[in-house]
């Protein structure tokens, strides 16, 4: 093989190797879990795993705001990618205290945690709500949510959970909640599968373009490969910033809104489950 013909092949191999290294390095980073030890509440709904639609987030935020206004109780919904090997009850208790769910002194709060990759759920109940939401009730509710969670219908699971908890609290306090209960908006799907498929497709096209460009001596195909490679890397990095409905309120408007949690505490009451 002549040296002149070996150079394009070597360049192609280097480009392929670079793309594979970038994929191996960036994809795990893009899909890795947020560091839940440093998470901060941005609303009643904190969809750090990005598995809830904007419509579900709006409805849940609205309902939780109306529940707090009528009863003083606060509900936090948290989704994370993984527990990083930690017990779900310990992570839920840490997040509960970290967020300060429920008013300080009254401790009337509840935190619902979903860990998507671990397929684990936890309803953490504050001291003040333990008589209303005893461990038996919490365990029964988690079991009822298993079918929706197994179907990856996280929005339906959360709306059912929040409506059930809210009705029980309102009944115990002798109040009637104004406005509709949250309803299932649409079946939720994890965006990671879509992003992964798109990235693989873009990388394949980029590799094809790079191969054509090198065979033609660095012609137009090489430029197409460079552009598509950049698009693929951009998709990878953006995927790590959360899926649909992740963070914030997505147009949430409840007439009062989220004013922050009140510094409540929990002693570990509630229940855990898997799906």
C-alpha cells in the first residue's frame, strides 16, 4: 500500500475511534442521574428524571397548591434516575428534610419519590400527617400504583397518588377542595430511548459521510460528517439537562403558586415498594 493511500484510511480510522470514544464517554454522562444529595426543590413537582409531561406537571402543581391553601399540608413529588445504591427510604427521608416539606412545627407534609432505573417508590410521611396517612395506607397506595408504573405511565401514577392523598387529607380536616382533581393527561414515555436512537442514527450517518469524504480525498462528504457529528454531540449533552417537564413549572398557574416548603420534618413514617 502506498503511503499516500494509507493516510486517508488512517484518518478515517482515527475519526471513527474518536466518535466511539465520545459516544462511550458522553452517553453515560448524559443519562446519569442528578446528584440527589444536592437537589433543591423548585416546586411541588420536581421531575429530575424528566419522565412527566408538561401537562401532568401543571396539573399536579395546581392541585398541590390548592391542597396547601385549603389544608396547610404540602406534598412534594420527586423523580430521580437512580438511588446510586442507597436505600430508597433513606434517600426519601434525606430529600424530605433537605426540601423541608410541610410547615415547621406542624410537619404536615408528604414526599412521593420515584427512582426510575431502580424501579423503587417511596411515600415519606411527615410527623403531622402520620395519623391521617398511616403506614398501612401508604403501602396499599404504592401497591395500587404498580400497574401504571410497570407500564411506564408515570403521569397516571402520580396523579392517582396525589388525588388519593389529597382527598384523604381534606376529608380528615373537614374541608372541600375547590377545582378539579388532577387527571391523566397522556401516557408518559422516558425520553432516553428516543434520544439514544436519534444519537445512534446521527452517528451512523456521520460515519458514512466521513467515509465518503475520505475516499474522495476530503470532499463534501467530510463536511457533512463533521456537521452531523456536532449535532450528535449536541443531542447527547442536551439530553443530560432533563426531559420534558423537568424542573420549573411549565406554564403553571394556580392562583397563588408555590411559595416554598416550610421547613417540616419526617421521622421515617410511610412505606416503600418496587414495581
